[in-house]
C-alpha cells in the first residue's frame, strides 16, 4: 500500500481496467455489423446507453478537473501568505492541500482519456464536426495538459527543496496553465450551446470566433469561481475526515483549522457566484431568447427550483458551520442572540427564491392557463423577487462572517460606536433599497425591469466592501477577549462540512446537466440536430438519479484519494515523531 | 473505520435526499418536435387549427408568448393580435405585418418590449413556408378573421424554405441505416409486440389491446408508454413486464428515433373502436 501511495499508478491502473472493459464491450459483433453499413453516426452502448455513459464520465472528469485546477489556486495563495508573514503553519497547510493533488491528477487524466475515447466511438458524426471547427485547439490542449503535469509534479515534489521565490513562481506557472486548460475546454462545450464563427450551413468561418462565442467568457468565469468553491469544500471535507479520525488534541486542532480554512475559501467564492451566474444567464438570453427561455422559463424551470434548494442548503449549512465555529471562540456569546434573526432571514429568502417562475408541465396545461405564467406564483416567482432574495441571502451570510471575525475582539478605537452605527446604517440602507428596487420592478415595463438587477448587485458589493474596510480599521489593535481554541468544535460541524461538499458536487452535476440539456434535440444548437434515439430530454427525476449516481462514484474515488494522501502523509509524521522523541 | 462507515452512509443519504426532491417536481419528457400534417387542399379553418397546434408544439411560441389577454408580461400577449396587426405598421396589411414579425421579427419592435424573437424560418425553430402560413392563419383568428390559405404568396417566402425542400433534406438525413426504412407494422412484428398486444381484437393478451390506440392515446402518450412503460401502468396489468421483455430483446438499444416515430404513427393509426 505504501508503495502504491508513493508511485501512484492508481490512475493508470484504473484507466487500463476501464479501457479493457470498454474494448470488450465494443468487440461485440453487432458493433462491427453497424460499421459495415456505411458512415456511422452513432453507436450504441450496452445496458445504460451511450448518452448515460458519456454523461457520467464527462461529469466525473469535470469534477476531478475542477478540483485539480482549484486546489493550486488557493494552495499558492496560502503559501504566499505564509511566505509573507513567516508563519510556518500556512506553508504546511498549503503543502497538505497540494498532497491531495497528485492522485487526483492521475484520475483526471484517466477520466479525460476515457471520455475522449467514448465520445469518438459513440458520437462519431458530432466529433468529426467539432474537430473540423476546433482542429488545432485539440493539439494545443494536449500540449498544455502536458505542461500542467510538469508544473504540478515539480510544484509538489519541489516543496522545500528550492528557493521559495522559485517555488512560488512554479505555482504561478501551474495556475496559468490550469486556467488555459479550462478556457480551451470551455470553448468546445460553449460552442455547442451558442455556436459562432460559422456560416448558415455550419461550415467554419473563423476558429477564433467559434472559441470566443457568446457564452465562453461567462462560463469561464462562472466555472473558475465555482471550481474554487468546489475545491475548497472538498479540501474542507478532507479536514473534517481527518478531524474525526484524529487521536491527539494537536491533530484535532490542526484539522479543525484545515476544515475551517477550506470552508472559508469555499464560502468566500460562493458569495460572488450568483452574480457570475446571472451574467451567464444574461448572455444566454442575449445569444438566443429561445435558449434563455428554455433555461429559465420553459422545460427547465423546475430544474432551477431544485437548484434553489441546493443553493439554499449550501448557504444554510455554511451559516450553521460558522455559528458552531463560534463555540471555539471566547467572547462569541455576545453574538449568539443574533443567530435566530439570521436564520429567519435565510429562511424567508430561501422560500422566495424557491418559488417557481412559470410552471409548465405540459403544453395542454400551458394552453389552459392561456400561456406559460402561473397566475398565483407569478408574483414571487419572477426575476425581480428572486434577485432580491439572493442579494439578501448573500448579505446575511456576510453578516455571519462579520460576527465570526469579531467574535473575540473588542474595538479599542475611540470612534468604535460611530463606526458601528455607520456600518449598521449602510447595511440597513442597502437592504432597504435592494428590497425597494425588487418591489419597484413590478410596476415597470419588462425592458426596464431587467436592468434593475445591476444597481442591486452594485449596492450589495458596495455594502460588503465598505463595511469590511470600516471593520478592518475599527478592530485594529482590538482587545482580544480570549484565544481561538482550535479543535474545540462539535463533530456535527464536521458533518456540516461533508454536507457542503456533497451538495456542491451535486450542484455541479445538476448544472452540468442543464448546460447540455437546454440544447434539447440539438448537438450543436440550431446547427446539428441530434437524430439518435436519445434525442428526447428525460424527466428531471431521471436526470437527478444519474447525477446522484455520479456523485456517489465521485466520492468513492475521493475516498481513495483521501486514503492514499493520508498514507503518504503518515511517513512524514512518523519520521518527525521519531526525531523529536 | 466506524467514522468511515458513518460518512459513507451520510453521503448516500444526502445524495438520496436530492434525488428524492427531484422526484417531487413534475416529470416530463420532451420529445423532438412533431410534424403537423398540412394537406395542399386545406381550408382556412383547417389551417387555423393546424396553426394553433404548430404554435404550441414545433413553433414553441407559447414558451414566450401568452394568449390570455393579460398585459405586462415579458413578451407581447397575442390574444388580440388578429385585431391589432393591421394597425401596427404604416402601409402593412395584417397578413404582411404578421409575416414580417415571423420572418424578420427585429424589423419592427413592439413598443415596450425588447428584441428577442429569432426568425422562425431559421433554426432552431425552423418552420417552413407552409407551416408559417398556418401560424399566420391562427394569429389572424385571435381577435380577428383568418383569410390566408396555402396559396397565399408572401415576399418573404423562398425556394429553400418550402415544404418540399425541407422534406428532401430530411429524407437525405434519414437515408442512413437500412433498418430505418422498415414500416410500423414490420417493426411491431420484429420486436414481437404482438405476443402481448393485439391490434385486431379488443381482447387483452398479456398486455392491453392496442386496436383502438389511436383514439385512446395521444402520440406523446404512446411515446411514453413505449419508452417508459412503467410510468403509467394500465389497470390489471403487471408493471415491469413489458420493460423487462423489451430490454431482453434489445429494443431500447436498437430503436432509433426515426423508427420510434414510425412505430408510434403506426399505433396512432389503430382506430378500431371508432
Ligand atoms: C446562486 C448561486 C449559484 C451557484 C452557487 C452556482 C453554482 C454552479 C456550479 C457549482 C456549477 C458547476 C460549474 C462547473 O461546471 O465547473 C454551475 C454551472 C452552471 N450554472 Fe451556476 N450557480 C449559481 C447561479 C447560477 C445562475 C443564476 C444561473 C443561470 C441563470 C446559472 C447557470 C449555470 C449554468 C448554465 C451552468 C453550467 C455551466 C457548465 O457546467 O458548463 N448558475 N453553477
């Protein structure tokens, strides 16, 4: 096992196994028979069907990819903080996060290879077309991927063995290459949703225009942020897993801190995510209203109810974790009385947000209602109310953070009282105006209403930034009421971290589905029709089951990653223990 | 070890919970748009009916528009469009205005709304000229009187967008695997549907008789009954029987969407009861 952990052939082994299975599956005689019949458009896959295999493998690849690209981002940041303030703990934490990478990287690569393999075999016509559009980017991708491997392994194995500045530079290179990877891959899949750079027959005019299509940048940004969030939550789950198995107080303290840091990263990235999401939504509408309506108003409107449940749960669990975290801080009692108000605010926002926009079950039903808007749910369900709810939700979570930050501090500056009043004033004013704009939205024409979300977002950002700045100055040289006792946190809190990680993985699965799903019976929207047996869009329940299975497979893999990573860590701890005794 | 087990159980429970939540929302399968049959000799009244069907189906108009008389939505309400169309644009008759707003929607933007409709003669909606005439007839009938027929000529029409051209390109796409050309009856025999269903007698065999399927079910229901037999189980019959048998014969792996349509059309033609 130790040998395994050191050499890490797990990924390649797995790949060989799966590739072997796939080969056996395709050696079935009927696959050959189909080949003989002329140019093949589709091939079928036994038992679950082509669509589901490609779906599950793509999603697994995406999740591992997201993790592998996100961890270096915050590992580097944490390493840099440690470098600047000279606190060895940060450097160790960054290194520990990085340790999760090497096994995951092999998994990512194997899954990617498997995905390519299946796509070319099962969807030859589509892939031929995509290759004709994107030819050289595939080569570029391969090269960049290779570079990623070089950077990743030298960053990981070079830890502590080279000058710090050189190591940080390697980390920067790693991140640059990682971002290049995600941007290239995004160009392919965004093209399928919002094709660009082609003529009316679908022939290529410009590869760059095909890359730079309507949804490319919004998806790049949305994914980048979501990946950090996801990576942070998985890293936090690792901390939680180690915390629960910890034997000593020291270990408990360490892994409590690790879980906290991972979660902090996840939630910090979660706050701007809805904004990026709405931008993405806008661009989809801008490309094609039909696509936008399919997304938010038509077939998939119920999917966003499920998304609202997921996101609501994320916010709820994140706040819950922060409240529990305050138990390890002396002085936090002062803020406990506020939690019930925060909880109430989250609940109300959640209900508004989860109220569906339009409830189209069938066309007949839509006809019976004289269109697609439900008379009763219309009011809470439209964008105006939802935007408002999300904004208030974000502010509430921000407030939990603020309380946590202040928990053991007492301001000593002379203007502390004024400062508090100003902070409260800003918050109250912003919440007031945000709600006012939300209500006002009902009294204006659609074209005006859509623009109202911009001042709302601007105000929320303004509130968070200005209140933080005041807070930083106000709590300079603050009196510390007591230390933070890392490790003094109930096990419940660790389960909250698992919950966040699972919910996040599920959200990714669901949203990955809607991204492909909104194309409905098109492979490339408006350009290449899906003429396979799988051209229909399945029920949400069915899609959700596929997502659940994918998530469980993902966590089975992650368990292997955790296990192998903690093996490779053990040697070090044992060695250190031996040296000190 | 105990912890690992607890975490596993917890993970499964959370995933199961989200799956469960997702079963609570309406479950609907969306099929690729169906073609509405347009006969060359259809009367204007028949065109109106066909147009309404296209507007709710292939045209996807109702995903955006309402036909309820309520104003203030995000898209123009069409309940009175037949009445107002003639006055919308200087020098345009109602038919001309409607045609323009379908072929070239961004030429004229209705006051208070943002541009956002795509030309419905192009993909993804991709209606042909005849279908668009039917839709125009339907729109005229909303608050007004329909006048167009399939012979009405509009300057937006073109060679490539006629029904004949569309049919030719579809035939080209369909000319793939040879099994595609099997008739519905042949498919019905090939997959041994007849062992459990009769199409000639009203008596049930292992499964319900389908001799009156065309009257009993819409085509969408037939699709669902075949692709997901256990979603709705007819009374007195065993769930899972049909899906098990069809899985065993490889029906779901082999059937293409074209064949499925042929099969459904064949069943829809069974109107023994009327
Ligand atoms: C409220 C906060 C939101 C959160 C936490 C969130 C989270 C996520 C996550 C985790 C992913 C998967 C990213 C990946 O594939 O790596 C995702 C993808 C996506 N999101 Fe969001 N999202 C939010 C809001 C929105 C909104 C408002 C929209 C649309 C109007 C939206 C549309 C999408 C789409 C279409 C994808 C698919 C992108 C893809 O995987 O290619 N999201 N979102």
